[in-house]
């Protein structure tokens, strides 16, 4: 493992664009977008296509944050899954599911319209059970999926192993619709080119250090210059926020990933998995895994780490104890792959909020809107988040802006040190529940009643 590269696999491939030059001087725009991940890029593209003059500033490189580090599961869900949606927005979940389905279709249509080569594979998913007590969960999930119009096929031990051969599987739930796999970095790069074709201007290596109201608009200050914009959309996810409110709602939670060496034809035969579905298990501490187009397996999840103070720093991108655990779990799942090596390992910060889905807020008297909090399921939802953010900045009254999910913000996290203590207690309680056949203890039941939670 020590020889594995510590850069995200997606950023370590051919096709990375040259760095766009940093901002120099002062420029004017209708809209300034801060952050060059999926949320910022979807905002820039949609706004430029509406005819707005758009400047996007990214402090590092495009896809530097979670958008270049994720598993590439592009899901239709806007609510971090049906279970969470049912718990929090039962009255509008049907609408949210329809909007999520339309959002996924619009992502695919954009990729096709702009010829974005990002390995889009509408494979669907299989959730796997590895213990008896998880089987009823799959049944419940299948029932909920069918209720909301999704196809769901329950698989028994033989059925699931016929699709993907692991001695740990005892059941599965296959959902062929609702999720595509994608190379998220190539998606970012393609969206950037599309946004530029529509007139947007993108600068990398340009960190916005402050924002202030100026007249009817906003002035953003960066080391090399400034942007005077009528409106600003903040898409800075888990990074140190430019407006204080974000810090109340969002904590950076680190998630870690391994990628194997390419599998040989014999190794591929040994595991089956010819449907190339996105896989995950159904425990609180879950793994997600998928194949890449060059026949590697990306294997991530399990630990979701919050460190006291919630800083986002490069040192946190590696965590040897988590990498070893992930490696051990991988070999237990696919023992037939023997001692296959890992070519890449990395970590990234997830913008976690207490309701596990995007949240929107206004700052600077409505001149700025922030869209953050996707909590580990933002690859697809980022486009919807961006669309709503633009609606809010334009003061539009739409089906989207009338959603309770959009109008109401989640419960904030308490300040430190209670924040760290609460999250640590919750992580331990979730791990304990996994060891006790899913039974939730008093702490988790209290949080459930309060609508508070911790997930990745
Ligand atoms: C390991 C991991 C696995 C994941 N797996 C999945 C998955 O399989 N499916 C899924 O749906 N989601 C997944 N996610 C979550 C998903 O990646 C995110 O929800 C999504 O990418 C969020 O995009 P974003 O643009 O909001 O944030 P980011 O991609 O984090 O972008 C924020 C950007 O803002 C920039 N920035 C911050 N501050 C400033 C500033 N002051 N000035 C200029 N630029 C600034 C940063 O440099 C960064 O590039 C995963 C996340 C991680 C970390």
C-alpha cells in the first residue's frame, strides 16, 4: 500500500486541462460564482446559458475539492436517499423524487448536448446485505422505492452472488434506475468548457478572501484583484466559509478511498460483476464501491472522521489507520482477488449538515446565496442545488423555491467543544448500532426524535 499514489485517481489521469490563469485586476459581472466544484460549475453553466455575464473563481484547481475525490455515484435522490426523505419531508417527497429524476435526466442531456466525455454509465446500483438483520431493511427500501415509481428487485443469496461474487453477501437490492456512474473530474472539466463556450470566465488559483456589499451589488477581494458583481453564489462546500452562517450548519467530515490496480481478465471472471453496478452495503458505517473504465475497483467509505475544530487541511487527506481498515475490508469482500495492490488512496472533506441534504441561505442582504451541505450525495444533487440558488438570487417564485426543503434550514451544530463531543458520541453510537444488529441506543433515538443526525 505504501507505494499507492496519494492523489485522487480521477485527477491522476490523462485529459486534465491546463490551469486557467488567476484573476488579475478588477472585473465586473452579473454573477460571481465562488468555488470550482460541481455546484459552482453547474451554477456557472446554467447562468451563462441564461445570458448572464459570469465569473467563476476557484482557489486551487477545478475539481480540487470533493468533486474530484468522490465515488462518482450520480444519484437521482435530492434527499440523501428515500429513508431520509421520508423522515424529513414526507409531504413533499413525491415532488422531490420527481424533481430528482428530472435533474438526473437533465444531467445526462447536458453531457450529451456538450459531448462531455466523462464515462457516464447508467448502471444503477445494488445494495448488499452481509448480515441477517439487514434483509428486512432491503425489503423496506424496495417497498419505498416501488412506492415512488422506481424499479426494485430483491435478490437472495444466490441471486446477488450470481451478479457479484462475494462470500460475504447474503442478499441484495438491485435498482436499475436512479443512479449513473461517472468520472466526476472529467465531468467538472467538461462543464467548465461548456460554461466558457456559453460566455463564462473561469479563473483558478484565485481564492476569494472577503466579500462586502457595495452599492446594489457585491465586491469580492482576491490577492490579484477584485470582482464587482450584482450577485454572488457561494459553492465552497466544506472549506472555510466566506459568510459566518455556513459554519453553523456545515461540518467537514473526512471520507477515504482506495483504488486497486487494474484487474486481470481472470480476476474479473472471479468476481463476475459484469453489470458494473454501483455497490454499497447497508450499515451505518458503509462502504461504496464501483469499477472504473480501466477495470480497477474504487473502494471507499466506512470511517467518517470529524476532527476537533473542523479544519480542512492537506494532512487530513491521508489516514493510515483508515486505509488499512479499508484494505482489510476489501480483501474480506473479494478474497478471490488475492493480494491485488492499490494504486491510489486519498481522502476528502464532505460538507455534512444535520439533515444530510443541500441547504440554501442568503447573506449580504440577499446579494449572496450559499448552497452547501450535500453530505456525501452531491454529485447529482449539485445541479439541482445550483438551479435553486440561481432562482433565489433572481428572486423567482418557482416550484423549487416553494419547497419546504429549500425554505427551511437544518438544525445548526452547536459550537466547539460541544460540537466535537456530540459528533464523536454519535459516531460511536452508530458503530455500536452496527455491532448490535442495527439496534439504535438511547442517544441515537433522542437525535432521531430531534431530527438531528450524522452521516457521510
Ligand atoms: C471521498 C468522497 C466520496 C464521495 N462520494 C460521493 C458519491 O459517490 N456520490 C455523490 O453523490 N457524492 C459523493 N461525495 C460528495 C460529493 O463529492 C460532493 O457533494 C460534491 O462534489 C460537492 O460539490 P461542491 O462543488 O459543492 O464542493 P467541492 O467540490 O468541495 O468544491 C468547493 C470548491 O470551492 C473552492 N473554494 C473554497 N473556498 C474558496 C474561496 N474562498 N475562494 C475560491 N474558491 C474556494 C474549493 O477549492 C473547492 O474546489 C463524496 C465526497 C467525498 C469527499
